[in-house]
């Protein structure tokens, strides 16, 4: 059996608005192996969440247009051709998602235990008694104390970190093969972030679950993912192992993301780095490199032609004209910073 559980090929997703067609995702391709954790990073609006939600079936026609030629292969089958019944079996059972804001995702009028039970009764065909017992076990599994008592509490009675643990319990209720985490730690403080990430790592190892972590924070994924995909303006600009991205980045946008991570060795006196300018308007995407207008190393060709992808081996790839043999040699402004 192949180790590849998910393969996204030339994914193109657009939204029709009053102002025109917003080309949110423009030709994204990547894969995920069984038991592997990858991270998709980039600033807000880069298309990472649209990509994730398309994989889970939360974005599809008529709300959005998935362009012809796009494919999302799950265990070798294109999910974009699923029937309604197949989608029902896939979502929650085979693929689950943990959102950023647990309070907005949980039903405030329903006890958390019953929200977990729903997933178990629908996808695992359990009766109420068995589902309740399994739900309490799941709450214990994600580290919620006094699980039997808290089973009967409402979301507002939980702290932010505990609500996120409930979301993880719901996601793991049917032991999904693929888990997508859409910025699950953004609303939490640093201590809780570490606890949630450690929990996800523990459950991933225990269940051999494949994870796609969506985030704008490179620091969050340093110890979580095996591979990192860097997105900008709807396209992938660089991808590679964690070591490749942190210690040998090849794209100016990746350099900028790394520079923007605060350095612990400089204390609170450091001047935080920010990327100048703004992302391009995806109503009318640029013909060349989308990062050209914000790049300190921009050349004439960058504004007129999309850069070809360079392969540096071991899965490390980057789309930047600076990697072309005829380009001037540039010393990256980042090194072993993290």
C-alpha cells in the first residue's frame, strides 16, 4: 500500500464577488504521507485556509469555483468527484478539522459531551450509552480533568485552552486518518500553545494520523512538522523539510518570514521586522512573481514572468528567479536564527 494518503494537484479555487473573480488559490500542488505532519505557512490572505477547507469539503460550488484540472486525491480517489453520501463518510470519519476559534465552532446551547456523542453516533453507529462512555474517554484522552462531570457542561464553562481540547476530542472521535488544524493555537497564550501542540503530537503518534497544520507563525511549527510549505498570494513559493526552510531558505519571502520571528537572545530591546508593502490584489494577480513589489532583490524579469521552480533535492523546491544560474548571487539575510 502506498504511503501517500493525500495528493493535491494544481488546485485552483476562485470566488465570484461583486467586484469580480478573486483567484484565492492558483495552482497549488503538494502531498501528505501516512503519519506525517506538514505545515502550510504564510500571512493572512495567502490561500492557506482556503486550501485546507477545500480539502475538507467546506468550500465547493456554488460558493466557490474549483477550476477544471484541479484534483485532490485521498487514498488514490479524487474527492472532488464524491457523491453526497461519500462526502458524508469522508468528513468527520476519514478527515477532520480543528478550527482557530473553538467558541465559534462549538454549539453554545449544547453540552460538550453531547457534541462529541453526535460524531460517534453518526459515524460509528453507536447507541447513546456507548457514545457517552466513549465521549468521556475522549475527554480524558485530551487531558480534561473530571471528565464525567465536565461532560455535562456547556462551552462557556470551559477556558479557551480547554475548549480547544474539546475540539480536538471531537476531531479524534472517529480516529480520522487526516487531521487539518487551521491555526488552532492563535487565540491562546504561549503556555497553552505549547500544551495543545504537545497534545496533537502525542495523538498523532498514538493514532498514526496525518496532520496538516495551517499557521502564519513559523515558530509554532518548528517542533511539530516534518515538512513546511510556504504560500504567498495563492501560490506555493517554497517547500521543503523543516531544516531546509529554517537553515537553508531559498526564497526572499521565506527569508522575511524568518526575520519576522522575534529572537529570544535579543530580549525586549529588539526592533521587530516587518515586510514592507502589501500583497497583490487577487482580483487581478500579477503576471510575474507575486512577491516582486515587496522584494528587495526584485529584477526586471520578476515583474513580467512567473519564476520557474528550482529543485534543490530531498524535496526542497523554490520558485524564485534568484535561483536561476544567470541571476546575481545574493547572500540571504538569515541564517541559523531559530
